[in-house]
């Protein structure tokens, strides 16, 4: 038993304390959080735009060309792996441009997430009774005003939990950022592994950190869901 | 068209996609200022379609609708400006569930008529008092009974100071004991000479409040007259059999 504890202490020292290796984890975590937060914001912006175009087309038959572009976007993004998208955007599209890797990662994951957000938001818009739309129009609101003041606030509220889940998915997906040599949380653990030749301890630490964040987010989403379900309005 | 004509409908037709027959077959009618016109007829006869064409919630297939002299079926007309003057009350209330009652009542006057919050709330409070719901200003729609919701929906339309009110079966979704409170509000509106077009199955109410009743069947106006004449002295067979069925 004493042996085991001493062995553990030694490995812990080697992997995290020596040469301040814990900083690979903390810096990596910070990078992961930054990518995730900015990508989700970009994803929500793209997702809302695409959702509005798609549901405007569904409702009115207008916006044929923008709707077509949106459908191509959705098909391509949802039909290909995010790693491949990331590599294409980094080595292909931005190859000759001098641009920070962080920005590339945010763009790639944002574009990817936008496709999923779009379908979430679209289902939210479609779930609003058409009487709401008619009531808005009958008062004299135009199409855009009705969307902004009446439909979107209700749709947004309905899809908040689903957007929370998308955030969780995205957080985990950013773990492939190492493919473009970003030092995110996963890569941080992997760097320690390559220095110490100990795979289990750094990678388990990384897994544990993801798990804790995901569980916290899930707890928050669950709470939000219950609050929305119980609220009077 | 006389000077007191508010809405003038000519040759209105409507065919829904995928429907073999027309929902409206060339309907012509005039609505004059201060009139309370009731539209009755069997289910599927086109009453709602007719009413919803008046503010273009339903786009007519052909025909013209003049509202206050403007041809609102003309593509160049900005229908949103005219809809402000045409209040509409729906069978399903369609209050905005994410807004308090006060917000339901003030959002359109504030955003569209650019009233200040004070002005809009002032108007809303006066109208709430008139329908006996002053104490519900801060409630949310799903905290209200059906009858209360419909009274609020009427007030929401009135807050825009419309020139005409359109009602599509305003009491059909209500429990029987709540019908009266809504009819009372409508009766008071009629007494104040609000121009109204009402689609309803409440024949007794039509008899009492209407200045004119239109009977529709199969997408056409079959007969129209004062309520007394129409109900007591129906001319067409179709109206006779309709009245026989509902009494
Ligand atoms: N959105 C729609 N799409 C297709 N057909 C429709 C639509 N709305 C109405 N119709 C059809 O048009 C015809 C007229 O319908 P409308 O709703 O105007 O009748 P109504 O007189 O209001 O009937 P009710 O008393 O049942 O409300 C019906 O045959 C109906 O099925
Ligand atoms: Mg109807």
C-alpha cells in the first residue's frame, strides 16, 4: 500500500509538478474554453441567420437562392467530419494567409456548430403556433418585426436547453484542435505524455477535467429546462 | 361607393393550393362606418376566409378590396400601414405568452405608432378598466381564463385605435359560462359605433347586435339583410334550411 502511494506521488510529481508541467493543462484548458466560447457565439449567430432564412422560405416561399445556399451549407457541414473541416480551413483556405490559429479554430468550429444550431433554432421557430405570427401581422408588424418581437423570443426560450447541449458537444469536439497544432486541453495532456512517457496519468487528468465541465454544464442545462418548464410564461 | 364606405370588396375569389373548389367565389360587399355586420353560414362556407382576406392575412386569388379608399390588394400598397387600422380578434386569442398583459397591449402602439410608454400604458389602462381587468395588467396570458384572454385580445386590438374590428368566432373556443363576458364587451363596442365585422355561430347575439347580417354558403354571399328580416323572413332555400338546422 505504502509502495503504491509512493509510486503515485512520484508519478504525480513527474507529470504535473516537475518543470511546471501542470501549466500544459491549465494553458490548454484556457485555450479550449476560449475556442469553445467564441465558436459557440459564432455558431449561434450563423445558426440564427440560417434558421431565419430557412423558415422564411418555408413560410413564404421567398428567398429561394439564400435558402438553397443554406441547405448546401447544412448538408456539407453535417455530412463531413469536423476534423476534416478544420484541416481544410487551416491548410486549405487560410494556408497563404497569416492568421492566428485561434481565429482559424473559432471560425472552423463556429461554422460547424452553426449548422447544428440552425436546425435547433429552425425547429424552435416551427414549433411556434402560426396564430402568433398572424396576431403580430394583424397588428401591423411587418415580417421582420414579427420575427424579432414575437416569434424569436419564444423560439429562443424553447430551444435554450438544446443550445446548451450543443455547447457540451462543441466543447468535446474542440479536442481535435491539436490537428492544427493548437495546444488545447487534450494536446496539453498529450505533450506531457510525450515528455514523461506516462500515458495514463496526464490523459486521465484531461478526461476528468472534460467530465467535470460537462457535468457542470449538464447540471446547468437541466436546471434551465426545469425552470422553463415550470415558468408561467 | 359612398363617402361613409369603409371597406369595399369587389369580385373577391380565393382558391387554396391543392383545393379543387374555390373557398370564395366572387364575393362583393360594402362595410360602412358604424355598421355591425355579422357573417353567418355553415361550416366551410368561407366565412373565415372572407374575414381574413379583409386584412390580407389570406391573400385573395382575385378581386379588389378598398379600405378607406386605398386598394389594399394592389401590390404597391403597404398593407402593414392599413392593418394598424384594422383590429383582429381570433378564435384562439393568440395573446403573446412571453409578455405580460401590459406588454401585450403596449408593444404595437409603442413600436408602430411610436407612442411613449406613458401614453401607451395610459390608453391600455383605460381600456383594461372598461373590460374590468385593471388588476391583471402584470399577469401573463396563461394565468388568465379563456374569457379574460379574449377580452385582453380585444383590448390589444383596440389599443391601436382601429377604424374597424374583425372578429373570427371570438367565443367559439370558450367555456359556455365565459361567453357572456366577451359578448358584453362586443355589445358595448357596437353601442359606441365601432365598425365591426363578426363571424359567429351565436345567432341570438347576431339578432340582437347586428345592423346587417350576411349569410354565406359555398363561398358566396347568398343573402344579406337586417337581422330581423333575415332571421324572420329568409328568402333563399339554403338560408331557410340553415336556420332550420341551427334552431
Ligand atoms: N389554409 C387553408 N388551406 C386549404 N384550404 C383551406 C384553408 N383554409 C380554409 N380552407 C378551406 O376553405 C373553405 C372555407 O373555409 P373557411 O375556414 O373560410 O370556412 P368557415 O366558413 O370559416 O368554416 P367554419 O365555420 O368551420 O369556421 C373550406 O373548404 C376549408 O377547408
Ligand atoms: Mg371559420
